[in-house]
C-alpha cells in the first residue's frame, strides 16, 4: 500500500510539474491564435483556397499555420473548407498544418524535448503535407471525394459578417476585444480534456511503467545504440508508434509530455516523431471523420496519413543522422528527481500570462453579458467520444487532486 501511495504521489507531481513547465507556452500560443482568428476571417480563407494545385496547397498550409492546434477544431474547420469547394488536398494540408505547424505546439515541444524535435515537427510537418498531396495525386480518389462532398453539402456553415471591417477598426474596438476573449476561452474549452488526460497519463507512465515495457513495445529502445539502433528497428518503432497512439484519446497538445516520456525511455527520434504526428489518426478522429465524410473516405484519410507519418518520421530521423544532429538518448531520469516548481524565469512567465488570462476572462464575461449570455461552443453535441472524454477527465482530476493531497500529508 505504501508503494502504491508513493507512486501515486510521484505520478501526480510529475503530471502537475509537466503542466507547470508548459503553462506559459500554452497561454501565449492561444492568445496568438485567438488574435489571428478574430482578425483573419474564415470566409476569406475559404475563397482563397481554390480546388487544387500548388497555390491552394500553399494557402491551405499557411491558413492552417494561423489556425488552432486543437485536433477537433481542425477537423471541423477542414470540413467547412471542403464543403465550400476547397479541394481534398488543400483541405488536408490545412488540417495537417493546423495541428503540426502552430506556434504553441513548437513552444511546448521545445520545453519538453529540445530543438531537434522542433525542427522535426515543423520540417516534418511540411514534408507530411507534401507526401499527403503526392499520395492523393497518385491514388486519385475522385469518386470518394465526390461522395464525401455530396455528404457535406447539407451542412450549413454560418458566414463571417465582419468582412467589411478593417483590421484597424477591429483592433481598436472593445467588441472585438471581447470576441478575442471569447475565442480564447473557446480554445481552452476545445483542448482542456485532451490536455488534462494527456498530462495525467504522461505522469502515470513516467512514474509507474518500467523501462522493460518500452523495450518490449519499441524494439531496440534503451540499449547501447538507442539513438540509432539500425534501420529495421527504427522502422519497427516508427510503425508501432501510430498504432500505440491510435487507441488513445490524446490530442496534439496532450501527447507531447507522453512523447517526452517515450524519448526518456530510449525510443528513437523516428518513433517519438511518429507518435507526435499521430494525433490525427487516433480513434476519436477516425470516428469524427466518418461522421463528416463517410467511413470509406475516413479510412482512406487514415491510410494515407499512416503512410505519410511513417515515411516522414524515417526521413527526418535519417536526415538528422546524416547531419550529425540526431538527439542522443540520455537515459530515463527519475521524475521524482526533477525540481518542477522553482522561483525562476518560468514562475515569472507563468504569473504574467495568468494575469493576461484574467484580463481575457474579464473580456469574455463582458462580451457574454453584452450578448445576453448566448456565447457557446461545442463540437456537435454530446457524442459517445465526448462522454468518454468527460468521464476520463473526471477520473484524471480526481487522481491529480488525490496525489496532490498526498504531498501535503
């Protein structure tokens, strides 16, 4: 019993410490995302995307870069673009960019994994878009695309009524700042379950799962040549990472601390990058895509994503290896030895951005009162996935509160 309580306390401490390390980056990223979403209208994005070709792919990638990093938000916006006439490849480019090329994601990766993984995320994200485009051009799923487009035609998307308002008018308008506050709150509403579950799972795995488990799951991890164990073992790790991620509910932000745990246990750069890229091939995403486009198109998207993820992870791994920049395995450090909560620059940044959050929450409440309390945001109702996520979030919260209480005893 004493061993269990000790592990519980260590896991909760690690989870809360991971979140504390990333808090300022989360807040800064979502502030930037909220500003962009209010100042740059979706209607203009949709009109500029076109149907196909390099220009549309580039625009889809650019607009995705400006968008939210929430996987579920990316799915919803991608469907809107596709239903408005954007081609399949530009739509998927938007989806991939909005979950792999966003600013806050790079910040969190830098904190937990280091600059090589930031390079892998951004350069690999661009390569993933190009590989996906190539696979679509090779397979030419015109019949599937036509069926999916017909299915989405019934969906009604509200237009943006602020097209005629200039950027300067928006930035000096109190109403638009209230919209920014509302958008910021919505951003957190979209990701809080992923983040809570992801950080909780990362802490539990870091504290409770032995290194032998990772060595059995990811062959070649943790050995003398863990950083670069040879092509076949590297390929196996790149293949197993998306399969391991498929049955999780962890989104693009929540899986970063878990990816850090995997790397700390000796999983290769390719395996870790494949795991990070797999936020769009998890089971809830497959279910949502099936509800949007039908199962045939959803499975097609899943297939080309898997091929792209594995190939790009290998390309980035051996590209960095050729340049002598592959991160070396440093061994799994005991999470209990970390000093997460210190008086340093991180504390100052967290306090500053928490104060900014307080201001945005005040603007959100002002906007809600002005609108008669009608601001709302959801992902299409209480689906089975949402109910499961809420239940898991409640369990995660109970686990963290209980672990934190043990620290005070």
